[in-house]
C-alpha cells in the first residue's frame, strides 16, 4: 500500500501516546513498532531500525528481556536485517525471539512456528537448505496441531 498516507497517522499516534504516557511507556513501544514496520515496508531501513531499537529498549526496560513483546520486536528487527542482507544479525534475533516464545508459550505455539519459518527462510537465502527443511517441517507440524484445518 498507501504507506505515505499511513505514515502521518502512525506518527500522530506516537506523539499522542508519548504525550499521554511519557516517552518510555510500553504503549510508546507499540506505536514505535507500528511506525517502524511501515517504514521497513517502504525500504526505509535506517529509520525503521532506529525505531525498532527504541521500541526494544523500552520493552526490555519495562517488561523484561523475556517478555513476548520483546520477542515480537526482535522478530521484526530480524526481518529488517534479513531484507538488508545482514544474515547473521537477523539469525541472532530470530533465535532469541524463538527462545522467548518457547519459554513463554511452550514449544508448540504458533508464534514459535512463525519464528521457525522466518529462520528457515533466512537459512534458505543462505543456501543452507538442509538446515532449513527441519525447521519448516517443525513449523508445519505446529500449525497443523494448533490451528483449525481451514486456517
């Protein structure tokens, strides 16, 4: 989409949340994450990275380093690094996100499957198909077990 039209709304939401709750509130991290995602989708990686980094710092400080929202920001940041061709930076963040989700939700949660698929995609881009395949299979097994058949 209409990213240029959406950006002012994301920015306005960020300003409102910061004014209402202060600059380091978890809701500010949500707004930062949303704006960063929009910027990343437009290829504005440097701006997005800065906002994801701020969101991550806020979430880690307020929620702890093992909170699922921290994992979500790590996953988003990893996807940004993947889009930039920074595979090792992406891999570390995907792996950390997966570990957090496993600890919080258990090893058979759809969030874990999503992380596994993202990591498998990274490994495939690196030509590591033998390492990627078991991750894809594990993710599919989780989805089949946890999601309705029509999903």
